[in-house]
């Protein structure tokens, strides 16, 4: 598989340090609208920075539609090139009222 800045697998978006935050934000907004929840995975500080910026931008896309986003961070162990790596996964979903 060739390098892609953002890969959509189910509702998992893989973000790199070179990903365009506006493009990722559009993908987040689309997945949240269609599936109700999006997961963003990043490895490294640069990738996490782009992911967080994308969440903030996606919030701006969805707020006018009455959708407020909640972002839940979590660690995820993944295998890259035969090596175990720790990724940070952001689970993004609409805010639920109690």
C-alpha cells in the first residue's frame, strides 16, 4: 500500500504529521454525520498536533448543524513494520445530553 496522508478504514482515520488538518476535519465531519462516531489514530507529536487541529476545525463544521463534538483520547498498541508502537487514538462523537 502506498503512503496516504489520511486513510479511512471503517471509521478509523489515520493521520500523519503531513496530513492537511482541513482535509482530515472534512473526513471527521463526514464520518460523524454518517456513522455517529469517528476514530482518529496518530503516532508521534506532529501527527497528534495535526489531529487535534482537525478536531477543532471539524467542530466548526458541525456546530452550525447543532452537533457539538466530544473528543475522548486513548492509547492504542499497533504493529508497524513488525514493531509494536503506541498510538494515540481520538474517539470523536456528538455530545449526548443527559
